[in-house]
C-alpha cells in the first residue's frame, strides 16, 4: 500500500482519539515507546501528540510533551504498515519543532531504543550526544547498612525530592514532580535520606518478574562524596533482597563516572548493552 504524501494531514490528538490510538499502536509496523512510568494512552491527552493521516486513516503518530518544560523527550513514535518510515518521522518532527519551541523547550531528546530509529533521527537533524550504559547486580555479600536516617518516601516529600533531583542532575535528565509522583506510585521501594530534617538524597526502585531495577538515585550536590549514595543503594539492595529480589539492574550515562564507580564498587557489572541518546537543539 502506498500513501501519496500530498494527501497527508497532520493534527493534534484529542482525548477522543484514545481508542483509535490503542488500535493503531497494537497494529503498528514500527513502534518506539519511551514512557518511564506512564502508560502510552496517557499521552493522548498531552501536547504535542501529532497524528499524520490520510482521510481518517492513521499513517503515523508522534508524541514528545515537554516535561520538564525545557526538554521534550520523544516518548512515542509509531508508523502503520506500508507508510514510509523516514518521511513520516521527518514530517512529524518538522511539525512538532515549532510547537515545542513555542512552549519554551530548548531541546528534543530521544533514546534510540531500536536500531531502526537511528537513521530516522539523523535524517531529522538529531545528533548523538551521550549513551546509556547498563549494569546488573546478581547477588553477593553486602556491607551492613549504617544506622542512618533513611526512611520510606511519602507523597508529601515530592517537592523536596524534586528540588534535590533538579540540583543533582543536568538537562535532559531532570524529572518533573509529576514524573517523580508516577515513579513513586510504581515503586517497590522509594526512600529518602535525611540530614537534620532535610532530604538530601533519594532512591526509587521498581520490581518485576526479572528482579529489581534502581530507577532513580540522587544526592544533593553539596552532600555528595560522603557515602550517602552508597548507603541508599545498599539499603535498596538489602530491603529488596529481603523481599526475595536477589538481582538488580540500573542504567546510567556513559559520562557519569561517579555513579559508575559507585555501582561497580557495590558489585554491579556492566552488561554490555548501550542505548544512544540523540538530541536536536532548538535555539529558542
Ligand atoms: C551518583 C551519586 C548518587 C553518588 O552519590 P554520593 O553520595 O556522592 O556517592 P558516595 O559518597 O556514596 O560515593 C560512593 C562511591 O561513588 C564513587 N564516587 C562518588 N562521587 C564521586 C566522584 N565525584 N568522582 C568519582 N567517584 C565518585 C566512589 O567510588 C565512591 O566510593 P569511595 O567513597 O569509596 O571512593 C551522586 O553523585 C549524584 O547524585 N549524582 C548526580 C545524579 C546521578 O548521577 N545519579 C545516578 C544516575 S543513575
């Protein structure tokens, strides 16, 4: 089936498109999803979520809602069987760039979770800027967790946790409070480290049939290098181990040497899996 490009229209999805989106994603020929802790259909009400269609038929869709405001992650791209891959992506990116720039975003960031995505990103003006590297811990002896002020994270901690996150990470890696709220809801264990009543570090871990995953770890910059990150990871490994989770995965940036040293010193080993980060800067 061929789709002459002159007949394409591009429009913003509305909440009424949810059912069509579900059907389209289920039957898509190629699909990239990078959702963190949300569900694909939650994106349908967000902007920009653009649909390229011919008549009423969906050809492709792409979502990259800015969150936080400065960064629009490519959360979803899907293309119908028979629709041209590279032109679909190029056209949708061309349409979202002014949208997200108007919203105050200065970059679109994309994890090339699939190899077919790389040439599309390069064609659409993205360049590789970093890489995610993956580690796993498969059990083994652990130091005892020191007597410290680590406690369960509560929903009311989120503003303080988000402030630590924003100071500890650089763009595009910071999370909004909404994203952290979703992470907390999805967590098997979420903990904060307190010093004199102030949150100075936190970790969020999830669990699946495959084991635990350290989804988020950060320490307030002025308290880094004092063993707090190490205590938080040890605490997570120990507490999740008691729940029968004897394996943990984590990923970090290729240029983030402090976190890599921390994981390696605790017995995590690199798996060899790598995912490239591509970015397009918008010069707003
Ligand atoms: C990574 C991070 C959580 C580590 O927390 P921390 O409290 O500073 O780490 P610790 O003091 O417990 O250090 C533990 C080990 O990490 C390594 N490490 C920590 N800071 C380091 C630095 N600046 N340079 C090199 N290695 C460092 C060392 O191996 C250290 O062990 P050592 O003290 O025996 O040398 C913290 O640096 C941070 O929040 N960074 C920004 C956010 C981030 O990168 N999160 C993880 C991404 S997945």
